[in-house]
C-alpha cells in the first residue's frame, strides 16, 4: 500500500463509504468509518436543523476525535488504514448550521482537539453533480436521511468544493464520480487503483468521460 493512511471524502451521497470499504479490502488495511447511527441528535437535526445543530455537531466532533485517537501514526509498525472521514472537514458542517455564538464555541473546541488527529497520506475527494447526490440519498432509503433537503445538499457540496480548492495538507486525488461505479464495475476500481499507485504527490484529477 503506497499510502499507509488514505481518506475518502466528499458530500453525503458521493459514495465515499463504499469506496473506502473496497480500498481497505484490496489493500488489507484497517477500515475506519463514521457512525452516524450512533448520533442521537441526527434524526432531529434533519427535521429541525436550527434547533439541533449544535448538539449534533459537538457529538460528531468528539466521535471523530475519539476514533482517530486510536489510529497509530501512519507508516509506523506497518499500520495501514482507510477511512471515510477526516477531522479537517468537520468545520464545513458547523459553518453551514451554527449561528455566530455557537460557531465561536465550536471553534474553541475544534482548535483544542484538532492536534490529536493525524494527517492523511492521501485524500481522495469524490465529486458528483447535485442531481446524483439527491438521487443516491433517496435511493438508499435511510429513514434518518429522508428529511435532507436538496438545498442543504447543494450548500454542503459547494462547501466541500471550496474546502478542497484550498486544501494542501496531503496529496489530493479529485475524482468526478458521476460516471463511475466502483462497486458494480470492477474495471472502474482497477483504473482508480492504478491511478493511486501512479500518484507522485500534490494534486491530481481523475475524470472518466
């Protein structure tokens, strides 16, 4: 595995968890996944974002930090990990949903906890048109997600685009996943694996026409 610690990221519905599972299986790596079902505030958040945003955000922040605290430093003792989240994206959601006072409190917590999170050796950022994100969210039929609005998905997708436009902490592979199906089309996964192995660092793009 060329990159000991790989993170797959992107907005809700982009397919990051499915791809993370495939990569972990192929590389024989530990799989680290977010666990939205453990957040007792999430269903209420999607019904009334303004009221439940802070509790939802704080829970996810501590959940992510606690998960990453168990991660050995990449590259040591042969450890290999593929995750479907990174702590650095946590503020994206906070900026979309918290008011000024709540966000000020959140940023203090985040600044205190952020140093505990390791930096990925490679980040794979999955992009998809808003129509694809909406369709995938509806198709998977998660009851908790049924109240997610198209407007929220659009704002979240735009926030991810802005974040990764400026991101330079790790090598970054940006993938347009609209015409890719890593789960059902083995050749798509093989092409991606070859692209990962050929990466030399920096920022690269993969768009299958």
